[in-house]
C-alpha cells in the first residue's frame, strides 16, 4: 500500500530484460529521435526562411513541427536513459512533468490539426474569402487558442490525476508516464469516469468538426468540372488527412482498445506508435506532397552545402566565417 505523500518514484515498463536488446532499443530510439529532430528542424527553417511558405498553412505547419519536437523530447530521452543504464525508475515530479508535457503537446497538436482542417475547408469551399477569413491576425489567434487549449487540458489532467490517492503500488505498465496507467493505481473510481468523459468530449468534438469539414470539402471537390482541378484540390488535402488518420487511429486504439486484447507488449507497441512514430513521420508526409515545401528545403540544403564547400576550399588561405561562407579577413 502506498499514497501520494510517500511515493517518490514510479517504475516504468522495461523494453527487454536482456542487455543486448536494451542497447538495441537505445540505438533505435536514438535514430528515430535524430530523424524527427532533423526533419522537423528542416521544416521549421524552410518555413521561416522562404517567403513563399509565409502562408496560413505554412504558419500552422511550423506550429505543428514544434509540437512534434515537443512530443519526441518528452518521452524518448527518458526511455533512452533507462535502456542505456538498465534502470526503470522515474521520479514522482519527473512523472508529473512528463504527463503534463505529453498532454500539452498532444492536445495542442490535435487542436492544430483541427485548425488546419478549417484552413483546407476555407481554401476549397470559400476560396474567394480565404484572405479575409485567414488573415495574419486570425491565424495568430487560432494558433494561440490551440496552445492555450493544450495547456489548460494538460494542467487539468495533471493536477487532478496526481491529486488522487494511489494505493496499488508504483509500477506503471508503460515505457512512459501515462494517465491511464496512473489511474490504474488509484483507489478513486468516480473521478476516473469524469476525466475520461471530459477527454472524450473534447476529442470527439474536434473529430466531428474534422469529419464535417471533409464532407463539405469532398462535395465541393466533386463539383469541380475538370479532372486536373479535382486532382489538385485532393492533393492539397491528402497530407493533412494522412496525418490526422495516423494520429487519431493510433491514439484511439491506445486508449479505447478492449481489455480482452490488452497485454504489456501490445500496450508498449501501441504507445510507441502514437507518441513517437507520428512526430517522426509527419514531416515526411507533408514534404512528399507539398512541392513548395520540397523546393524550399532543397534550396536551403543546396545553400548550406555550397556554403560549407566554399568554406572548406578557402580554409587553406584564410579564416572562413561559416555564416557568410566568405573569408573573414
């Protein structure tokens, strides 16, 4: 038996017992996190530096990349640390911080995906009013609302979850701190229903808005007379639709799967799928279908490569400033 005042740490679920597999998981997570950091960093740099991407969708994509980076940096470093040092522990405050940050970034990401759906709806169904409805001030207000929504949701869930009395030990059946796993250790049942009801209503509201918007989008696209026009309209929606489908399907299965098929191994895989894989794949999904983004990233990489080449070639004669790619003296 334990309670909140006596708990100082939680025990996370280990990926494997064998040392070789633990090191394999460390290197795998390191590769995924570096790929996510590189891909999202490229998108952030491309959107910030290329004026062609200074559009509402580019602005929301920049915010989405920030949330993806936040998700990766919340759970993966601790999992890598535990695998490398063969430990399972996380401090009580570290667990609370992890729950807050994960809810914050995931809640903000889903809010941003809902807003990006509205952007596609206005662009296709109300194209003549696009600049009016999605001006710079409106975009800033919507992005701020997404971040505030994520913050308030995270604050509510974290504060209420860690105020519950915990009486069933401190072992969490997951590689990171998650609210459902902590609630399993709680003695209170009434609050659990209230918390799940609040989360379900908020998530379901955003999901219904996305579905309704895409119904209107598809109806508008099917009325376009030319096949080329329909293809172009569909192609602008496919990246967002793919990201939403990946996010919603993995998160829904993680939280709403039947208890009969639940197992520690399956829970572990599903948790990785919704908290680690989407942040790493989102940049790839958007860059594959967005020609302007691909061009901006290509130009930026060519510019950086040519700058490094110039520095290397002139290093024999004088000191080279890498920012200017020109001799400093």
